[in-house]
C-alpha cells in the first residue's frame, strides 16, 4: 500500500509539476490540458491510458473536444500518493511530446 502524502509533501511535489494544482474540497490534484484539436486530445488519452493500465493506477477525466480535464487521487487511501505524482509526470511528458503543456 502506498502512503498518502501530507499537505506539505503534496505542495512540494506540485512545485515540480507544471500546470497541476490541488483540487478544492478534496485530496486530489488536477490539471486541464488543452490540445490543438480532438485528435490530439484523444491521442493523449490513448497514450495516458496505456501508462495507467500498466501501473494499475487510473485517472478520473473528462474530455470535451480538445480539452481534457484530469483529476488524480488514490482511491484506496482517499488521498494523493506517489502513484498520482508519477502519473501526473507521465501525462505532462506525453502532452509535451504532442507539443502542448
Ligand atoms: C484493484 C486495483 O489494483 C485497484 O482498484 C487500483 C486500480 N486503479 C486505481 N486508480 C486510482 N486512481 N486509485 C486507486 O486506488 C486504484 N486502485
């Protein structure tokens, strides 16, 4: 079982995660990605889905046209863990490869 990060540890981790912030009213982190078009947004989701499945750690997300809203939390512990930070990093890397931050 992975450990739930403290408020301070979450803040420290977020310093290094471009675009991610704490969700109000819930222990989770969130980022809205805006791509060039639907094709890129869905390409991002397809790549991120492979990472999620491989790590058995899955995002909450919503796609509208070229926008993907992502919320990450570790449901098993009711908070944010290293698994969320790692997935957030992977998502940033995928978005960067697609030319978006
Ligand atoms: C049984 C399985 O390993 C768990 O349900 C995994 C699956 N994916 C998950 N994803 C997320 N975001 N949080 C979890 O706690 C979680 N648990």
